[in-house]
């Protein structure tokens, strides 16, 4: 599990890049080679090997071939998978997304880039409506409350709201994002922006839940203790078989990424257990509508 903050210098990494770098690191360790020895095999410096293993730079096919031969990898299929992973990573890095104009680049931009490339996300929320389901008014009120005293330019709030609205286009585009969301009842009752904004938000939530690519369940108060009580998270899945699921979780001071199969599977199991405690989709919609009428 990795804690990520703002990228430093040219240390721009991608999930696929980190995945590839991790595989090369595993092969080097298994072969008993040092970073300096690996560097000499491709006529490079030890610094380059560090950058490659940490996913900070795109990787050339010739370097990967030489390193794999040096590490004793003699499986053509395994080598082909690494080369495919490198190709996908290079293509992903070249993509210039609209999210790069975010007032808060870094982990936010990386998350949106992953979401844009994803085929499916599963998200668990404790106290907020998921970002993909928020109205502009709700998102604006949330940005004001979360960033009180932080925003140097009020226009940054509007840019942040615009980005959140643009993210939602994935729900209805030609390759619609599949979203499976579980929301705790508290998120439906928390009056972000006041009664009027919250009623409109719940009405919008009911409409979004009708989309064929959206599954929304509510975990009611009466469920009591549950596996995901410690905090919200999102599991991001990709169409490429080489890319494992990635888990993203925000804390007050940092962002946590889980980027290996074992950790992703653990989060997935906790998500599924919480889903079994949640209301069915129809019953979830009935509870949302009841709360909307109560506000």
C-alpha cells in the first residue's frame, strides 16, 4: 500500500508504470542482482533503474528485453506480457486529459485519469454522495465547506465543480462506466448546502440509479457494525488484463493507493460483505425517496 502526495520533479508515474516497475523489481530480487548490475546491463545509471522500478519513467522495449534476459526470464509469454504492459503505459502517459487543468493537480489528476480509463468502479461512501452522482449545487456547497479558508481564488471552486460535472459524462458516453456504489444512510441525511440543495440531490440520485450501468445500494443504520466502517474507498477496474484493480482512499493528510492483487482483493471482499448487508436496489430507492420527502 502506498501513500501518495504531490509528484516531485519529473517523478510522474502511472499505475501501469508502477505495476511494470514492480514486476522488474521482483525479477531482479529473484535473480539476486543489484540495481548497479542491472544498470550496467543496459548501459545506464543506477538512478535510471530506480526510476524504472518506481514507475517514474516510460520504459523502452529494448531495455525491458535486456533486463529480462539478464534476470534469467526465459518465458516468452511472460516477456510479451511485460512488453504489452509497457506499451499500454506509454500510450497512457501520452494522453492529455481535460482534468490536467484541475486547481489541485497531482493525486486528483491521477485519480481522474484512472477513472477515465476504467471500465468499472466500485465505491463505498460513509458520509457523502459519490462524486459521480453529485449535482453541481451539492458539489459547490461541499467544496466551500471542505475548503473553508483554503481557496485563494474563488474561481477555483467553480473549476473544481466543472471537473466533477465533466467526470459524470462517463456515465452516459459511448463506453459507459459501470458504477457500483454503496452509500451509508448517513450520507443521505447529511444536509450539505441546506434542505433545498439536499432534496434536489436525492432526486438526482434516484434518476442516476435508473441508468443500466449504475447499481446503487444503501447501507441502513439498522445494519449496525459492518466491514467498511473505517472509511470510504474506491476500487478501479480496467479492461486490460495486465492491469490489476487499483484502490484509492483519501484521508485528511494523504491519499492511499493499493496497487497489488492481494490488497485489491481484500478491499473487494470487504466491499462485497458490506453489499450483502445493504438494502436491495429497489429498497434502497424507496429509502432515498422517503428521506427526500422528510427533508
